[in-house]
């Protein structure tokens, strides 16, 4: 017989799905939940390393100098400040800027909770932050015992308006203003300050111990060659990261050395398997209930390959119908996650394409598993 066209395949697949609408709706609902879970797990899996890079993405540097004890941004270790002076002498280096980190107990002067806050000290004249709100408040940072607080800090820290007095490790400080960046994984509250205020508020913290060094190369200099020259020129108590190497390090840390990779990676796999099993159960049940019809189609000349295509189209139809509302629901859930956790969970084109690819893989795997039932459709059982 003449081979039916693609339109006939679509019509036949649609008729089978529409024949038992209740079962099809349940299948779509199950796949919807599975796809939504994949969206959520993938959103977290991608956002956590991005959260670790949030502050780095708003700092001006070509190379990062850090201690060999560097773990991740909030635990960078320390190295002697003299290393920055040595680095500045290396050909290709235009500027070497220190950055100081510290934790402190934040408390309102009237009393109350003593909460952990993360403090960053820097030289405003070096302009290390590519954050307009910080750059325009250079005069404010120069005031004694004055800080700028990240507007994304949690409300539990009390009023964050300019002029508010607080205690940092029982020393008085004044909020001079705020800025918008995001706290990433540095803590629930982050404040920046002039390095002079940093050492005054955190005395007796020594000024000769640096947490990070921001290296800017001269225009036209090769970044990788400058990094290699720094590595050769400096003692082995420091290490040098290019931006790509730093991104790779942070991604690896959050996905392989913390529970993030295990939890959300496992969640992705489980969601994928759930989707396959839901689709498989639906397709296998439909094939079993329609074995006589499939056997009849075989008897009049339809091949196993053609009928297998029909089953695969059925699975793809269910996936596509479930995918659209799952994507819409994921956008709403991402917004809630951003509000609650401050993580950069966004619906990006790569995420959308990745989940669609996973959903289509679910449909292909489930259709393949159910084809064993289809091959058992024997015309001899009908006639």
C-alpha cells in the first residue's frame, strides 16, 4: 500500500489521544509536573554558581590575585599586601588594588539581635566597583565610620536608611547610603566602606594582610601572558586567576564540592526519570487497550516502523502540550525564588532550550520503552 504522509501520522496520534481524554489529561498533568521540576532544579543548579560570581561580575579586574588557601569568594584566605607591590612591577600590570573582607556582628544601638554581616573594605580612589551607586558616593565613603549597605540586605537588619546608626562588633557606624548589587553568598547583609574606616572599625585587624588583589593589565597587554608572568615572579603563597579560570573554579566549587551539585543534580535526574515513567505508563496503557486496532492496522499493511512513529508522535504531543504551561509556571516560581533567596534565578534561552531538549528526550525514551507492547499486536489475534 502507499505510505501515508506525515499528516496522517499526526491525525492518527491525535485520535488515539483524544479517544480517552481523561487519561490523556492525567498524562499531561504528570508530565507538566515533571517538566516543572526540571525547570526548578535546573534554575537552582545554574543560579548557585552565578550567585557565587555576582560580586566578581561587578568588580573591575583582568586578573585576580589570591591566597593559595582560596576556597571561594567568602573564604578567600589572606596573603601579604607586599605581594601587590611586587605584582605592580611585573610588565603588563597597570594597577594592583587590594580588597579586604571581614565578618562582623551587626546590631542596633538599642539592642536586639546580633546578626552576621559581611564587610568589604577598599580604596574608593582605585574605583574597583563597577557599581554606579557606589562610585557616586565616594564623598560619603570618606566620612569617618561611614558605610554603604547593599539594598538587597535582609529586613531583619532593621532600617537601612541613610543616617541610621548601628553597631559593628560593638563599634558605632553610620549608614551613609545604599547601593544595588546583591549579596550573593557573602551573607544576609553586605556593606562596603573606605579601607581607613574598615581598619578603624575592625581594629586591631592588621592592614598588611589582603584578601584579594584586583589586577588590571595595561591596554594591549595579553592577559594570559601577564598571568603567567605574575605566577613566575611572585612567591608560591599566592595564585593568579584569569576571569575564565575564576568562573570555572567557582562553578566547580559549587557543583562538586558542596551539597548543591548533589541535591539539585540528583533532583534533575529524578525529575527526568519521573517524566519518562509517567509517559511510559500512559503510552503502554494506550497500546494495551488498543492492541486490536493496532493489529488491524498491521493486517492492512501498516508497518511496525510506521506505528512506532505514531507512538513517538503521541509522546511528543503530550510533552509539547505540557511544556508551555510548565514554562509559564516556572517563570512565576523563579520570581518567588529570587525574592526569597536573592539568587539570580532567571528564565534564560539556554535554560529553556535545555529543558525542552530534556522533555523531548523523555518522550523518545518513554516511546522506545513502550514499543515492546506494540510489537505484540498480532493480526492473527484479531482475525
